[in-house]
C-alpha cells in the first residue's frame, strides 16, 4: 500500500488511544470489515473526494491532481496525517479526518496540530466513526508530541467536539478569517449547472 505516512505511527497512536482503542479499528485489524488506516494513493478510486464533497466544495479534482497533492504532502514528512476508515467489503472510504503539524520556534521549538476535514459518509453516521477518527487524531497528536491541537467548527458541532475534550478558552476563542473571493467564485462556477433548453 502507498500510504501518506508511516502506518506504524498510527499503530502507536492506536495503542495509546484509551478512548476508542476498544473499537478495534486499526491498520492491522483484519477481523473487521472496517479498517482505520492512513490515506493511500489509491483512495481516489475508493471515493475519497466524493466523501469530502459531503463536507464542502471540492471542485473538479482529477486523479492526476490528487496524485500530485498526495506526493507533495508525503514529501513533507512529519506534516500531513490524514486517516480514513475503509469499508473493505464495499470498497469505499466512509470516514476521514486530518491532523496537520506546524513546527514552531516557541515552546522550545515545539509543534502544534490542527484537526480539519472531519467527515463521515451520510450512510454511516451515528456509528461512532466520527468520534473514532477524532479520538485517533488526538492520540496521534500526543504520539507526535504536540503541545496543543485546535480546530474550527460550526456552532452545531461544538457540543460534539466538547464531548471529546475540546474547550473554548475564555477570552481566547475567537476565530477570524479572510476568504479569497476568487476561490469562492471558482467554487460557485463548479457547482452551477445551467438549465438547458432541450427543445
Ligand atoms: C459531525 C460528524 C462527523 C459526526 O460523525 P458521526 O460518526 O455521525 O458521529 P458519532 O457517531 O461519532 O457521534 C457519536 C455521538 O455524538 C452524537 N453527535 C453526533 N453529531 C453531534 C452533534 N453535531 N452535536 C452533538 N452530538 C452529536 C451522536 O448522537 C452520538 O451520540 P451517542 O454516542 O450518545 O450515540 C458527521 O455528522 C458528519 O460527517 N457531518 C457532516 C460534516 C461535518 O459537519 N463535519 C464536521 C466539520 S467541523
């Protein structure tokens, strides 16, 4: 398998994951039809982009574009940790989440993590897959010695993340952004299907 990062790092996180280790979903677990593992180059064919499109606009990503980004991420060793849950019977990806590591000069040249792009396939929600993915990413951040991890989410998901230990620190929980209107325009164009007159 062509993994984005070394599966032994994920195995170490699984062993250290007190919250969801009992769910027995891991790279080495062949007894279960669901496997939790690092993203693979071949996951494009297993519907990884389709799954992401249930989270946000993906645009039109060709297999070559996917492969180029995958290689760029993999070559940035120690930075990109994307995990997936694969349904090995249906041959599709049903859940995913990512942990991105930033190296710092502060905190004794420490590193911090950002959790992003958490999504579970609409047919598989409510099976604890989302929780397993997030808890495994938290365990991964501990194995990688992050001094903190953070995420941004919709109001409707605050309680869900709170149930996994994330807190809004008083006086320090503002999230600000500048969006590129060019990208919004491109996303709009991709999502716009003109109504055709068939006559
Ligand atoms: C949010 C999401 C990832 C949750 O995944 P999931 O696998 O369905 O959730 P889980 O089964 O792990 O949830 C576990 C528990 O949290 C509860 N829960 C789920 N979503 C919740 C929410 N938004 N707020 C509060 N509780 C929630 C479940 O009811 C379940 O409770 P239980 O253990 O008492 O049965 C999924 O709904 C999804 O993909 N949504 C669309 C994309 C999205 O919003 N992603 C998050 C971006 S910040």
